[in-house]
């Protein structure tokens, strides 16, 4: 083989070897990572609070139908706080106005009180003529829609009696002021806020299903032992009307007197209820038999407590025991019909010398109340009469 042929063969082998050799590795791609998106800043929610209210008054606009606006005045705690949502809601004779405040959570503000005054339209459309209450963050005011029975004494008393008979507690709430005086005849009374007064009416004084009536022929002065009913609460609170009512109490046998007072603006409100358990029917009116108290506690202790507990009452009973209890004389009043008696602790031990076992007496004392044990306790007793 010639030299030329040898060279040609070697060249062909080289070309073949290069063609069969693996391809060189490609360098790995080094992609630059994408920058993370910027984090969005979420603002803190505003701080929500309640506005400090200093006063509220109601203005009746001269329009037909009548419109009412509550003018609410108060103060905000700093320059950044603003009044927020204002929501008036009506229920059972009361307009509840809630004034919220809003303030940026991270704001830096001057700590200076900022007075405010705002007008809130009250939803009075379609409401009957009657007295109403408006409460703005707890600050209250009273007003009466035009033509309300508050301007007419006879119509007011009629509406009151009708509402007692119907157990219409929503209307009764509207006829009251912020408190109602309730007491038993010849005993001390208690001033109750509206909710507590309505609870006692439901549970005790209007507990009967029978009618509540107002006979026109009752001599209220005679029922009060000759006292002037219009001066019942003293010279500083003159009474406009004292109306006798019957049909009160759990069994409908109690009688009472409702007292109506006029405000300085001429409107009227129901101020008090005086109840005579068993009625004013005889010369012993206002004196409660010991057996009645015991039987009431045996029947329903909760209702009896609402009627008697912490009340100073005139109680009639027969003395079955005279005891010295750690230096205090106590009379046990018991009737043959009951095994349980009333134990009356005398304020003055000298009263024990006036009586003996077997005497029927009338005592004045404060009923402690509670569940029955062997006897009911009456504190601060004094012998009023020995029969």
C-alpha cells in the first residue's frame, strides 16, 4: 500500500472516531432568581368606642305628622376621634340611641376634649300619643307626643287603668317616669326602677287573670284614714289624681290606689302604687293576718317575698309563746290553722309586759322573708294594739 493510501485511511478513521465520540457536556444554566414581590402593609383597623354623652333633649318639629329630634351633646377624647355610626332603636316606650366613635389605630393626636352636638331623628311615625323616654348612651330624657293623654288628666287615668286591666306592660312603661313607688298600705314603700317595677307588677300585683277595675264611688280619703290623697307624698310632690283600683294581687282580692303626678312641663306620669292586701274593706284595713303571710309563703315563697320581704307591716295574730331570746323578748304569733308561726322580736322589751299568751294583738314589724322554717321572723316589732 502506497504512503498516500495509508494517509487516506488514517484520515477516514479519524473522521469516524470523531463522529462516534459523545458530545461535550453543556454548562448548566444559572438563572437569576426573581425578587420576591413587596409585602403589602395592611393598616390596623380603627378603634371603635362609645361617645361620652352629657345631655339629651327632644325637640318636636312643627310638622304634620309630628317629627321629633333628639339633640345629643357630649365630648370626644381627642382631635382624632370622630362620631361613627348612630343608631336609634325604639322598643316598649323607649328610644335607645347608641353613639359610636371611631379613631385611627396608630394616629398620634392632641389629647384635647372636643365637644360635639348632633341631631338624631327619632322614628315616631305611627306611634300613639303618649309619654316616651329617649336614652342616648345611658343619658335619658322624657317627652310626650302632642295630644298625649299626659295633657288630659281624665284620659291619662283612664289609659292607666285600661293598661293595668289589659296587662299592657309596654304602655305602662311609657306612662311611668324613670322610677315607680310601690308600697303596702300602712307600711313603708320602695322606689323601684322601671324594669324592677314591671317585674313586681307581672309577678305579684297583676298576677291574677281577673279584671282590674276603678269604681268611681270609692272615697280615697276615707281609705287613707282621712288623709288628703293629693298630699300623700308631701308638699314638694303634689298629686294630680289618686285613683282607687280593685282586682290586684295573685288572687285578685287586693285593692290599691294609683297616684298620678304632673311634671313642670305640664305632662303627667304614674308615680306610685299603694296596695292593701285583702282590700280596704273594713276598719282593720291595712292589717294583715299572720295566717295570710304564712299561707302566702307556703304557696309561693318568691311571690311572697316580692310582696312582704323587708316591708314594715301591721300584722294581726294570737300570741302562743313569749320567749326571751338572748335578752330580746319575742312574741310567737300563730293561728290554729297553721303549724308555723311568726316570731316577732320586740324593739322594746317593755312591750312584753303589755301582753300575755292567748292575747290577740296587732304588731308593727319588718318581715325578714325567705324560705319557711319552723317560723317566719319579723324584726323591729312593736305592739300597736291588744284586742
